C-alpha cells in the first residue's frame, strides 16, 4: 500500500493519550490525522480512499458510539477501532454490532492497536476496491443504449440470440451486433464475465427485472 | 449602714442563690471573690473560707489556667461580660468541664460594684457534643467511601487514561529505537510526557486515598480553587457518563480558607455528583454544571455549584438537606446533610435555591482565613 492508503484518523480528547497514540502510529509508519473532538472529525470531508478511525469512546459532546452512528448514517466507510478507559460490556457489544473492527481497553499493548489498525485498513481497502469496481461498472453500464441494456438483461439470464431476437422483435443478426457492443463497452470477452460484472455492479437478476419492469 | 430592708434583700438573695441548681460566685472591685453559693461549695467540697479571695482558682486545671486568668482580668478591667469554658476540679478530684458566665454589677448611680457569675457543669453536654461530632465524622467517612464505591468505574477510567498514555508512549519509543529513529529531542519530549502522566495518575490516587481515609486529618490553609480542581479531575468521566458539560468560573486570586481538605472535597464531590443526577431528566444539550468561586475582597469566599436540571422541590428547597431525603433511587440521602454539617463546622454556610433560568444552585460561604499562609 502507498502511504496515502495507510491513513489513520485519531479522535481523542485527552491530549496526552492522543499524542502517545499518534507517536505509536507514526512509529509504525502510518500517517495520522488527529482530532480533539468528534464534531471536528465529522466536519472533515471524507478521505477518498481506505482509512480507519481510532476513536475514544468517552468524549464530550457526541460520544464515540454516536459518532460511529453518524458515520454510518452519512454512508461513510471509515473502519472504526474503539479505545476506552473503562469498558462496559454493553457498550462494547453495541460498538461491535455496529461494525467496529475492534474494541481496546486502555492501557492496551502497542501490538494490539497496531494489529487492529492493520485489520481495519485491510477491511477498508477491500471495501474501497469493491466500491470502486462497482462504480466503474455502473459507469460502464451507463454508456449502454436502452436497446443494448435490454440485450444485456436478456444475455445474463442465459437466453440465446435467437430467443432474444424473438423477444425484442428483431433479427438474430442485429442482436449479435448489440451483444458485441455490450461486451466491448463492458470490457469483457465472455458471458460468464459479464454476469460477474453485472453482479458486482449491484445488478442482481431481481433488481434488474424490477428495474426493467419499472422502466 | 444596714437597714432592715437591705438585710432582708440580702437574705433573700442568699436563699435564692443557695437553692439554685447552678454555681454562683461574686467578686468585689478588687477582682477577689467574696461569695460562693451552696451549689459551688457542694461541687468543690470545700468550706467557704478555702474558696474566698482567689483561692478558688486552685481548682482550675493547670492547662486552662493562663487562658482563664487572662480573660477574667481583661474582661474585668474593661467591665465587659465574659464566657469561659474550662476544666475545674470537683470534690472527688475529677476535673469537670464548666461553663462560666461573668457579668459586671453596677449600682443605680453607675458605680462599679464587682462581678457576679454563674457556672454550669457541662461535662455531659461536652461529651455528647464530641460524640455527635465523632458520629458526624464517621457518617461523613462512610458516605465518602460509598460515593467512591459508586464511582469506581469512572475512577478507573481516570487512571487508565494516563496509564494508557504511558504504556503507549513507551511502546512507541521502543519502536522508534528499533528503527534507530529516536533523536534526543523526540526522546526528551516523550519522557517528559511519560513523567507528566505518571504524576497525573499519582495525583488521582492521592485524592482517592485521602477520601478513603477514616480520619479527615487536620485543618490547613487551602485554596478553594485547588480543592475544586482535584474534584473536577475525579468527576470528569462521571460527567461524560452523564453527558454533562462541566465548566468552571473560578476567581483567579482567592484568599486562603482554613479547612480540612478531605472534608471540603467531600462537599464539592457531593454537590457535583448531585448536579449530574439532577441533569438526567433534561435533554443532553441542556445538561450543564457550572462550578463557580467568587471573592469581592471581604471576609467571605463564595462558591456555587449550579445545574440546569429539574430544580428543587418548589415549596421547600431546603428540604434537600434533611437527613434521608433523597430523590435518587440509590441515594442514601445523607450527602447534602453531611455537606451542610461540614460547611457549618468550618464556620460557613451552605444553602440551596432554584436558579434563575432553571435548575438548582447550591451556594457555599466560607470564611477567609486570618492567616495569609506566607
């Protein structure tokens, strides 16, 4: 990963704890951005790439759990690691249920935090990759003409050219041409690949059918 | 020249004096005693002759003698009434605490005639007072310990914070060392932070230890702002847990108060925790607690703890100081009662009112120490 991909946000109101965790992350070659409060962090525009947040659970104003909720509500994908001075079972369960990567009680060992950060960044970059692939596929789908889209819908359900031609009221030759263009635009060479891509783009059979029915 | 009427008046006085359940004495203008009633002589078990003049003073406990002598003489010379408490030997040899009230006598033309005084054996009362004080101290101690128990979670948090920073800093330093990436400046800063956090943890422990001590210790000259500061550090996590914003408006140059550190801390701890509890019923954005100290140059320091909660019982706000009055489910209802008795024992006062703009305000007045602490 490039350094930009190893970005860690640190939200901690205790100055000396914040400095210490900042140093530890730097010693492991992460770039760190520190925030003294949850609101300051929320005000920052989201980073366009994988990142994770080391978040103190007990903070004035919006607390850690509420921030986690706010992030999810805004569709932000930062992976969250909670650190806390006094863990209660209830909050830890809540935090993990809401998708936190880890929940560390202070004082924690340095490896514990660094492993958690590594896991979080891995999860974040996987998520990021998925997202960018999906976006790319969507972008490609958007270049299809309505007719080509109809053909795509039919192809990924496994229909033959002849059947599609009959359904769309045209010749098999025309369908062949459309199909060639669809494969080209989507950047694939086989029907199998096309099905996978369509799936990654979030186009499931049902949603596509619903979409076509609605259209 | 004695007339019959005068003789009769004097006889009547002696009758009354001798049947009164107190000790009565009289002295002339020369400070020497001229009369002791039966109650007195019964107490000392000595004949009148052995008491007259200043021979009675043989019964005063030697530790109290100088003080009594000074007050007696100086009041006498100023013709002022006086009140004295001292130990006095009873006929059976036991020293008893007595309360002595002396008043100057004047003739109708204003001529000074001497003093008359009455004396009461107050040993039982003294004993009861000291027992009551011990009970109050015991109660204050139990209450402190109970509070600290309830706060155990947030106290742990207050300790884990600096401990966490220390462990993490040390971990970072070792990593930098392993990479040969630790210059002197970085190392110095890191060690300073570690030392600072170590002290911070030690401070928290010291306060907790003080609160857990059974004896409240001696009075000393204290800056109220510092007393409050230590309690604020202890209650920070508790504030977070209650979603309360805790802020201060402290007078920058308070004179000293002569007080017991642990007891004053207990007062503020009680007031602040109560303020958090009172805030629970209102929405989070309104939950604020303000601790204030004020001083305007006179002999009193004012302090207050104000919340924006539901306020005090409207008809009788002072009811919160009653023993076993509690609006909390888990409260023992002695916190405020103890707080008030502690403040009273320091010569101050503590009262409660509903603040303008909602919420309750607890106001504290403490006398400024006459010593400067220099």
